[in-house]
């Protein structure tokens, strides 16, 4: 649990009120220590189903379960006191019906203590968002590139590069807003479309591989920190932790093999009494 004084948690209406104002800073978090570090830097922490790939080594987000999301959601809620915590509804837990989505979302909200859930745009999603919001569950939308649809799309491909796709992204975004989402993620779309969507909506847009015109930005924290050899084109690396961790492990291994770790400073000695 973080040691700083109890902070006021950022709410869904507070995020919505930032439309056209100070840019929203959003990052992913999957563990309590990282959530604690990011808490006073970010407005919104997303427990993304990206944890399937980032933490569990899965090939896509499709294998992520509700139990996995709840476990990581609980951890993040223990670490962060100020940032709004949003948890993804994973593949197969909300698409069938608004009732299925409500069952999944209410369980996530109750068991993790998060403030909202996120759903990817798909057939019938506006009805689902309206159903959830009407029952006290704030919803963050997600339009454009849909990681959960990787098998339909044949991979992770940018959206909005044809007129048909442009119209679809705009329509999805408008429908998500009308249904009651407090904000929406806009992922992997042509920059001009992202700017157009941002101008068309009264709710904030949170870009990832979109445009600086969006009302905020989100990145996968591990990508931003340089934890992987490869990262998507839209990622800017602010550190190279993969290299730093490798160097630290090399130093550790070297000291062990040389017999210099542990040294006197790391040893316990019997206290001698007079």
C-alpha cells in the first residue's frame, strides 16, 4: 500500500470535464509497485488486457481471463490511491449480451475496487454501454484498432486508411459517446481521423497510435520503459529498462562467480556480549 496521505480519487465525471482542457495522462499498470510509482503522475491507470502479452507471454489478448483481470486489478487498486483505475473486460466476457457484460463488469468492480471498465467497439456495444452506465458502471470506450479482433483482422493493422474505415471509426466513436461512455480510447488510426473524431465528440479521446490532437494519450507502460526488443511504431521509449535489468543481472552473476557477493556489508554476524 502506498505510504503517502490518502488522496482524492479521480472520477469519471472529472475525466469527462477535461475535454479540450489539460491533456489526460494515461498509462497501463498490472502490479501494485508500478501502480504506486505512477499514481501521482497519471490521471488514469488502465489494467489492460495487454497484460496477457506483457506479463504472461501470451501471443495476443484473446487468452486473458476474467480471473486474470481481477487478480491484477486488485494489485493495482492496492498500489494507487489517486489515479482513476479502469479495468478491461477481456475477450468473451461481454460480447454476447448486455447482461453478460453486466455480470462480468459488476464482478470486476466489486472484487477490485476499480472505478470503471473498458470495452472494445463491436456489434451491439452501444446497447451494452448504455446498459452498464444505467446500472452504475462507468464505461471507457475503445474504437479504431481492436486488439481482441486480431483473428478477424489477420493481425494488428491501423484503421481509418480508407473512406469506409474512416466512416466506421467516426460512427463507432459517436455511438460510444451517445451510449454514455465517459471517454474513449482511439487506437491505431490515421492521424487525421483521430483529430476529426476528437473534434466531433464532447467526451475526451485518449489516443494510442492516433494523434497529438486527442484529449490525452495512453501507452503500455512496459513499452514506454523499453522492456522489449520490439515495440510498435507509435511508442516513444522514455527508458531502456531491458538493457538496465540485463546489466544488473550480469553484475550480480559476475560478483557471485568471483566470490565477492555477499560481502561483509551483506552478512549477519553474531553479536558478541561482554
